[in-house]
C-alpha cells in the first residue's frame, strides 16, 4: 500500500501541467499610471510595448505565472517637456535604468468570478519590491483575426513611488500612484509561426 501511494505521488509530481504558454503581444501591453498634482489635477502617463510570457490554465488559474519587461523609453504623457523631465535623473533615470520588470511569485483567487490577486516582484529604478495586482481575466478563447488561442486581462494596483527611489516633490506631487494595466497573450508556438508568416509576406 505504501509503495502504491508513493508511486502515485511520484506520478503526480512528474505529470506535466496543462497550462498553456502565452506570449504577451507588445502592441496590446499598456500601463497607465496617475498621480495627484497639488490636489488640482490627476495627470496620467503611459508605458507600452511590454514583452513577456504567461503560463495560464483556466481550470487552475491560481497556478498561473507571468513575467514581463517594459521599456521605460516608451513613457508618454502627451507633454514633451514633462516626458523629458520624468526620464531624467530627477525621476526614472531611463538612461541608467531602461526597463521595468515584473515577475509573479504567487497567484490567489480574487473576490469574484474571473478575479485573481497576483503578487510578484516589481523591479523599477534599480529597486525590487513586492507588489500585488488585482487582476480581471477578460476573455479566454480563439482570436477571430488570427484563429490563435488568446487570453486577455486587465489589472490595477496602487504603489508608493518613494519605495522605488522616485520620491521627488512629495507631497506636492502625490507619493501614491494608481496603475491600470491592460494586456493580452497569444499561444506561444502559434504566435511565433504567425509572426514568421507575416515577415515572409513582407519580403
């Protein structure tokens, strides 16, 4: 009996996970963050063109994992002078720290259907801190334009920029930053083939 239980346990450990590997589509990876300016307005900035991978199984969503890298050179407020200031040594120091990265460490069921709480390590401005995202899985299915398995989601979180050495002008400019993230991923192998065919068409 002990041998049977041991064999069954080993079989479960060795069994492959049924999660699908998705590649995050850069054109649909976007982060919008807002802050309070002297209490009079709530300006926003956008980061885009994130790249990464997602392991996800709709039947076992809490076993998901994600990792993403976002180039800070894409920062855009719509105000060129402000963009330049935010990229400078006063804030992000983009020349020295060109990317932000997030790697999940834990996924829990959220409050409601298709809701998850994803905790992970955010590396920004050379500092790594744990951050928890409130995630909504928007849709899992076949993309009608590519016929490829696709998953879409959005997430929100609030963090303190001073935790990442970005505390200039606090409290006139709020320390608390509200973030909204939108992204979608495509089944990795199929997406690689799709991109290859698109490149061939250009030649």
